[in-house]
């Protein structure tokens, strides 16, 4: 349940390039993200069906800080919060008054972590190509939950993220008001003490 909801909150066929072209695109993208010590941006997320119909839209704030601090705070239409705290990941849904807690390794399925991580195991999961201002990432494992990731830049600034799932639904994020000034308070969220706790850490 977490992985399904996480992939839909948080993360097609391309022309085949040569191995060197993949390596060049990967190096270029990694070099861009090496310059990101942190990132904060307003986001708008729109989920489309395989037929192109709009399933849902949401807005909120994304905050990231190296090496592994992450906050995806959805504010409208319903608040949801996904964030790291130490070696744990918290997913809080105020609507059902429940917080789920997972090991931080679960977050490394998220395309957002490419921004903060230079991990070979993470980057090595994808073939990467460049199409104009968009980097296209295709998982090497055909059983991956994601089929395709697209990272779009405008003048070197991340402006869009597209995630295509196995069922061909697509979640497209657009980013505005980008800044690399992230305060510790941007990565913190106080969860009420009386919520239901679903602790999944021991099951991983």
C-alpha cells in the first residue's frame, strides 16, 4: 500500500543510443546535480491515465538537502507529508490520522533522490539519454515499478519531472519558485501525538 501511494505522491519506448551516449548523458546529469547542495520549489502534480485523462492534481512544496534530507509536502487538495528523519521515512496522512514509518532505503525508489545522491547503485539502475532539454531515464530492470522518468531543465534549473508507471499512468510535476536556500525548518514536520502509527521498519 505504501509503495503504491508513495509512487503516486513522491516518481515508453525511446530511441536506442550507443553505450557512450548513455554514459555522456548520465555524466552531464550527474554534473548538474552535483551543483545542487539543496533545492526548494513549489510543485504542481498532475496524474494522467494511459488515455491522457486527468486523474488528479495536487500542489505543495518540495524541499531537498544533501546528503539525504527530503520533504514532499502536499498541501492541496488534501494535505499529505512524506519526509525523512534520520534513517527513517515518515508518510503522514492527516485525513485518516495515520503515520506510516519505513526504512530510508524505501525512499531510494524515488526519482527525487537522484538530485541528492551520487550513489552508483542508484544511478546504475537507469539508461540515460538526452532529448533537447530533457533527460530520459529508462530502468534497466523491466520489473521496475517505473517505466520512464523525464527530467526537464530550463537554463540549468529543474523545471519538470515526469514519471511513467507500469500501468502507463503518468505523474507530471512542474516546479516554480526554485531556490537552493533550504532551512532546517523546511525539512521538519510535527506530527500530532495521538495519530495511529503504522511501523513497517521491522518488516523490511
